[in-house]
C-alpha cells in the first residue's frame, strides 16, 4: 500500500476499505459530499414503472402534518411522522410513520432486486457516498421535493395506536399519500420543545472545534409544538416499557473523523502515469457516543422507527408473510444475581458502562437475520413478536424486500381477494443467506474505513509533534486515563503479552505491554497511560501504550 502511494498510483489518502471486491461497488456511482440526490440529474434507470399499481387504494393523509426531522444538511428525506389524537381517549394517540416508497417505481422483477442482495446498503464514507439505489430513484421517492404539496408523495405508512404508558393497542399498515410535509431539523425541534441535549461528540485535538450553540429561529416550529410534545411523551412511554425488561445496552465512546473539505480528489481507476500529490485533506478528530440519540428530537425519530419495525412484524405475522427479521439473543450470564447487578448499573436510558460489563465478563451476541418472530433482546422486543426493518428502503436492502412483500399483500386481486406476497419462504431464505454475508462485508469495510482515517489522523499528529508542534498545547496522547478491559493475552504478531485498555477520551482501545505477564492488572481497574506509537499489521491499526 505504501509503495503504491509512493509511486503515485494511489493518493496518499487513498481509502483502502472501499476497494474491497466483496462490496461489489459499481464504478462511478458515488457523490463527493453527504448525499447522492445531488446527482439525480444523471442518467435515468431503465425498466422503471410508469404507473402506480396501488394508486386506487392509497390512503390520502391530506393536510395532516408530516414531520420530517433530520440534520440540516440532509437531502435524502425518507421518513416522516404524523400525530393523530383519538377522540374520547385523551391518553391514546395514533403515531403514523410514513416511509418513502421506491417500490412504487421499482418492480420486484427489476435487476436491482438482484444487485441489492450483493450491495445491501448505501455506503456512507467520509469522502463520498455510494448509494444502494440509482440517484434518480432516490429523487423520485424522497419527501423533500417542492412538488409534494401539490401532487402528493407516495409512502408506505406504519401506524400504531399507543397510550402514554407505551403500550401498543392497535396497528395499521397502509399504502398512502402525504402532502403536508414539514421539514424540521433536530436542533429546531429541541429548541422549540426545550428538550435536554447531550453533546454528539468531543474534539480532543481541538479545544474550540464544536459548532456554535447559538439560539435558532424556531418561529416556524411553534404551530406544531403541541403535536411534537405529544409524540415525545408517547415515545418516553415506549422507553419506559423497554426499561421494564431485562435489556441493557452499551454506548462506548467511538472515534470518528470529519473531513473539512467538500471535495477529496481520488486516484484514477486506471492510472497510465504516476501522479504527484501535494497536501492532505483537512480533518477533524471526533469522539462520539450514541447517548445523544436517547434524548430530545433524535429519540423521537429513533423510537418511532423502532415502533414501525414492530408494527411491520405484527402485520407480517397476521398475514403469514415470510419476513426478514432482525434478532438478538440475550448475553449469557452466570445467574440472576449477576443480572440484578448489571440492571442496577443501568442509567436512565438503559445504558451500562462498557468497562463495568468487561469487569462482569459480559459479551454481547451479534444480531442475526431470520424469518422467525424471535426476540430482539436489546430493543426489548419479545419472543413471538419479531422486528422487521422497513423504514429505510432507499438505503437498506432488507427494507426494500419487505416493502415488496407487504405491498403485495395490500394489493387486492381483481376479484377482491388478497394478493399473495411475491417472495416465497424458500426464496426469502436464500435472500437472507446472501444478505447476511453482504451485510458482514459492508460492516467490515466500514470499520476498516474508520480505522484508516482515525489512525491516519493520530499518525500525522504524532509526526507534527516530532517536528516541534505547539508545546503550549496539551498533548491528548499523554496522561490518558484508561480502563483495563481484557485479561493478559499473548500477541503472536508482537511476541509479547498485552492487555487491552479502553481510552474513552480517544474513543479507541490500545495495547499495554506487560513486563510481568503473570501479574496482569485486574479487569475494570484504571491506569494512566501514554500513547507510544501506532502498530499496523495488514490493514489493522492499534495503539501501543506505556504507563504514564
């Protein structure tokens, strides 16, 4: 890799993970920046439907507000929420989760149905986005178009009647059309509702890098505050129901990089001559946790989408539809006493400190894909209900397949009988097997991508320090407080014994060399360490540590 960079075949910042052949990435289908919808003016996809088979049975939500809450920079607006009160039942509300409907133009016989099995999700990299679906389909299906008010936007709507205690009392699934789309940002909703806000990230290498928290104009949000507050109250009930189960989760700090340049040059796909590159993309090192998604407007959206997944599974059970479900089993614990200790350490969001779980010897089992309505333990979804993702068909393949399945049931035959779902159980099992492999390849690539850029930042920082960096500025790689999270392990690459140390301030783990392997540190104990170097083996990077 170093050689290819030095001779000018690749850029010094070439992203290695995205070159994996296991990803089946198409040539040229990407956009520098946040969203692929900017490229919608490109060539149109052949073989799309020109008529909507469900047009006559779509429920028109008319002037009911549809709150599309996202980042200010978001362009791919693929889901929204409506709040409908129940006459005579003040403690109940219908929450409608409206989801973009790309299958209204993409038939299941289209070649895309095959390609998304191998390329099962949009790949969001720091320097570019590689969409799962062609840009013109995303443009047709998303809810942010100026024409929505006049012509309406086709959606698949998952509705749940929920009381303030978070109990699901009834549900509906309908093909629908929305018109009154209200685009809001997370910041605007938080400001208008006065919600608690947790920081999304810290910037250990920059003291003043976090964006301004100046007041935002929310006058356009005020007419909807009552509905948004009601949605927030109902979703708090859903969280409370989950906390009554034995589920818990972790939110360890995670390292991330933000590229500050809008365009990052890449090397030619077929270089015919060496290229000399100068400079390097400007980067910001960030450390974030998922706890910020448990409060305020982000939690409203998150909980509503989880609710939609439960509704989708219930619908498929009722109609005996073969469905792709996400499952997760509970971790294996020693006894009820250990479970009680762990639950006592849950915070108000159900999060348990990862260092404490390491001390208890708890490891989480991976999620899996299945057709059975088994439990998703971490989300508090019980056995027999199941969890069907169907809220992001523009960027996830399993959601797309479930739209085809569900809409097949919703479309009646000419004689009025219900139509059969388009994918049989046998065919769906084959799809699940391929998706399982494809999702794992994408997950591995994304992890490698994050590792490359975060460790590249640290390496460049260390090189700058050697050249005589700012001596008046604290060095975030020294005097770090870490937590021991593993027992002594002999590293067959380094030929030494090490223990893994969690470094919350960097969002990374490091290897601490043990001079006496027979006397390791107790798991869960705190240690002060310095970063000595970055060790690289193949495409894996790790921090080597010493005691401070």
